[in-house]
């Protein structure tokens, strides 16, 4: 009798849980669903800038942490063990000379078919911005790759002289790298196997769009100064310009238009790539092997408010959960949904419903970057940093978040 | 006491505002400066497509800004007309519709007294690597901006036209061919060419230029010519020399060296000229970016130094304020707009210009920063300076100058 009673009781709990999950879509997200993980062994570490990626082969999250001057340490977080490792400074790993100083990795860190993690380097500070091509200025950014298991490092050479490489992506089939230079916004196509670097020319205006991305076929997407998608069409080796600009809120200033998109997340199963624009719109791209593909305006990143212009929230990050919902952290560079608060938001593309999941003071979480970084367990990763003072000093940390379950550090 | 306090706060506010501004990028962006969008791929708007629009020749007649472009290999260039007052592109002409096989119009324009324009082309290479011929063009712009192009033939078989100027008084054009560097004249009335090999690089020159320093013709030929008020035609020849041609007896005179930085004389060539209202001639040396002045009475030159650290000096023109404006520097570095006032200021480095670009679809205006500038010219009254970009998608940048 006791056994029957227990069975009945357990079945009841399970039914209740199932009912709750069905009724509300998912279990309640609590503070147990998110963890902030420190980078150890690099006390100078000041910030991270979109330089995060996941190695599916070796189950590691790889991040570049910079002192925002001349040192970038390459960290990996082992998802299975929870161990964070400092693998050394890229200047040493890449055998750079003093005049080849690099202040940041600003690109995503993307996995190649060979298991290497590919990225590019950036001047990213006043010596580049002002001195430019002067001998005391910036020599130029490099393409690089690092192997998360063998720990081997390969310097793949420079892009354009004097220019940073703000972002890269890879065609996994051919290993071709796509990049965008800074400050001139030149679109680069680099074949590391043949060491052929091609500059396809300037596409942008005065403020360089920071993000490009590829689709499942290895085509690459960027924007022009009208915020029109520009697709590097792999078949045909050509640039294809969208006829129309990406959706934008009325009144979006020109400097927001020219800066293109800030983040993306891919849902291969449903053939959709979600993008966030610098003007705070969420757009769905349904890519095609040939041609630009269908674009759908999913509205703003937050519910409209009379306290902030719709185009104003800054969202330099985007991830997609296993539940199909988008997760992003709004805030940074003085643009917030809630004044001086950074929020983690959920957006359901099906219902277009926004929810604020967490609110943080800027000295807890000031800004987060990173696109489409998810491990096999559905944990989402962002490269976060907390503001330390008004002098733009900050402390970086890794954010691990899972909307469906508790996370471990 | 109250006044003192106010003064203190005003001073403190000024310091607060000024301090960050010194540490930030400053651009040359006069409020009245503007851009005109000329190039955009896949659009219903009248625009030039990608890789066919580097603005290699530029002039202004009345309200019309007229340009000739350079294209990437195997593509054809355009001639365009934009309106200074309407701030928009009016007309474009695909040169391949008139004269197939050409790649660039980079000689610069010569404007005759009746506003007829002349320019030369460089052709695309043939599949066998041979050079087909460039042609001399006559271009007439209608009052509404319509473009009429006539082919006047070629100065030399297998040669393009690298530089062009002329003399309205004598109805003669003068040019330099590419890649051989042959000087030629063209009589507009009789429609006849005449070639001279006097200033073409010699075998001894080529041994240095090609075999020792691995320089290409576009790196050692004079890409600009000018006629002084006595009718003499000035240009540069290898190695690092200034010459003039006397049309009276068709004689060539190598008069002096170009200013050089030690060790780099092989790079010396003229790529820009400008003549002031009082007839003084200023030139730009591509090799190391020096500005110089030619005394046509004595044929001596004065080295006026360098506006910026880099080499190249791609364009020069005078504004209504009597200042000389120029473009210094080029890829792989960054072009700087500069001004030169011989009497007072000397050089002023204006850096990368950044003006507002407004067009249908971007009515709110976007900031357009000029990184690679190729050409510069002034409106007829000198009140506007017009600059053409050298990009895969090139635009015009324009600013007013006061007297």
C-alpha cells in the first residue's frame, strides 16, 4: 500500500512539473541558471571584446582577455571539468615583435574543421586611432589560430598594413577566412592554405560595422553604409548587395545605420540566422545558398518605453537557447534599457514577447559581448565585464547561462 | 566676488570641455562640407557600380562636376556629371558603350576655351598580355549634364595615355603615353598626333628602374603635365628630373632634379601641378611627397618641404582664399587633405575630411570619412574644393572656402 501511495505521489509531482512546463514553457529561471566565472592568472585583464567562441571538438570555451594596451591572454574554459586555463599571451605565442603590438582580439573565436580556433587581432587603442601609419602607430592586425588540445599556435600573417581586423569568420568546407579591416572597413578574403589574401574594397562609412557571419554553405554576410546586407557569394566569388536596407526604427541616427549589426545567433535546424542591429532591431535572415534570402523584421530588442528611444539600446551579444528563444544582455557604452542597469533579456521569435530575466548594477555587469556561443549541454556563454570606475576601467569575466537548468561554474 | 566665481566656473568648464577634445580624433568637417554619393551597387538610383568608379580625373564647369573614373582590370570606366548646387549625381556614361576595351580615364581633363574637355584612356590588357591602345577622348557636357563622347584616336599603337594637358591659345594638347612614356602632341584643329621619344626612359634608365629597383611604369612616369604662361610644357622624366618642352622649336630641356629624400631619387616623379593666379607653378613629387615651386623664368625649383610624413602628393588646386589645397599620402597609408599658404600659415594638415553624405534612403545623413583621396579640384570661382575618392565604391567630398 505504501509503495502504491509513493508511486501515486511521485506520479503526481511529475504530472505537476509537466503541467507547469507545458503551461509556462519552461522552468522558472533563477539566479541558479547563471554563473559568473573569473579568468585567473592575468590580473592585468581589463576587458573582452566579442572574442569568445566554442570548440565543439574539445568542449571548451575560448576567450581572449586584454589589458587594453599590449597584452592579450588566451583563456579556455573546459566545460567538462569547469577549469579555466590561461594559455599565455598571443604576442608570445605568435612571436610578435614590439612594433607589432596588439591591444585586443576583437573578432569572434571560431572553430575550423581542423579543430583550430581562428581569430584576428586589433590595435584598438589611441596609438592606432591617432598615430595610424606612423612608425609609432599600428603595424596591422593578424589572422591567427590556436589548437585547444594540442595547444599549438599558428600566426597566419597580416591582413592589411596599418589596419586592424575587427572580425572574421570561416568557411568550414574550404577553410577560407573572411575579415573586415578597421578603420577603412575593407572586406578581406583570405585562403590560409594558399596564403592568398584579397582585399575586396571598402564597404563602410566612418564607423566600422564590427560583425560579419557565415551561413551553412560558407557564404559570408556583412553590411554596407546603408545597412544593406552584403553577401560574399561563394559560388561565383562575388559580392552581392541587398536591394533594401535592414529594418530600422524611424529616426535612427546615421551613425547607428552605418554601424550595421552588433551580434547574431544561428538556428541551422530551422534555417534562420537572427541578427541585432546597431539600431536595436532584431531581424531574422532565412539564408539561401544563392542570393540574399528572406529578411523578417522581428521588432525591437525591448518593449517600447518613453524613457529611451527605440533605436537606443545597445546589444553587442546574442545567443539562442535550446528552447528556440533568444537571450541577450542589453547595456554598455552608456545605452541602457533601464538607467544604469544591465539586463539579460529573453525574446521569443514566435510570439515576439520580451522578458527581462535579470537586472544588474553596472558594477556587477556593465557590458557583454559575443555571438552564438553555446555548448552541447545548451549552456550559453557571453564575455562580460563589470565597470570599476568612471575611467573606463573594468574587470572581465565569463558568463555561463542556461535558461533550462541550473549551471555549474 | 560673484563675478570672480563665475569666471572661475567658466574657465573650469572650458578646461573640462577642451581636455577631452584634445585627446579625441578631430576631423576636418566644416558644417558646410558635404558628400555626393556616386557609387552604390544594386540600386534603382543612378549610381556607378563597384570597382568601376575610382575618381581619377576631375574638373568643374559652372555647376557641373565632371569626373572620369578608373576601373579594376577587365572592367570599364565611367564619365559622370554631378551637380554642385543640387548635390547629386546627374548623369553617368559607361565608356564601353562608346569605346570598348578601356580600363581608366586617369590622365586628368584638359578644358579648352569653349569648355570642350579632352582626356586620355588606358586600356585593359589583352589575354596574351599585350597592351592594346588607349585613346584620346573629346567630351562635351550639355547644359542639363548630358555627356557626349567622341573618340579622337590614339597617339601610339599599344600605348595608353597617362598624362594630358593643353594650351588653349595654340589649340594643342600634350600628353605622355603608358607604359613607354612617349611625349606626344595633338593638334585639335588638324586632328593630328605627333610623337617624341626624347623624354621616354632610356635603356640605361630602365636598367635602374626595372632591373635594379623593380619599379613599374605607373611608379616612374610623370602622371601630370602643365603649361606655363610662356607656353612651355613641364613634366618629369626618369630619373628624378624636371623637363620642359618648347613648342616653338619642339625641343626638350631637362632643367633640374626633383626634390628628393636621400636614397629615394629613383621614386621621383611629378603627379600633380597647380598654377596660381599670378602664374606661379607648384608641383607635387610622388616619390616622397614634397611640394615644390617652379620658377619658369629661371627653370629652377624651390623645395617647399612635405605636408605630412608619407610619400605621394596626388592632387593640387587653388581655392578662392588663395590657399593651395592638396592631397598628401595614399594607400597603404591614409590620405591627408592639406592647405599651404606661402605668406602666412605655411602648411596646415587637415587630415581625413569627414562630411555628411545625404541621399534618398539616407536622408538623416551619414558621416563619410575620406581615407583614400585621388583627385582634387576647385570650382570655377574657387569657392568650393571638390575631392574624388579612390575606393571600390568612391564618392565625392566637397567643402566651401571663403576669400
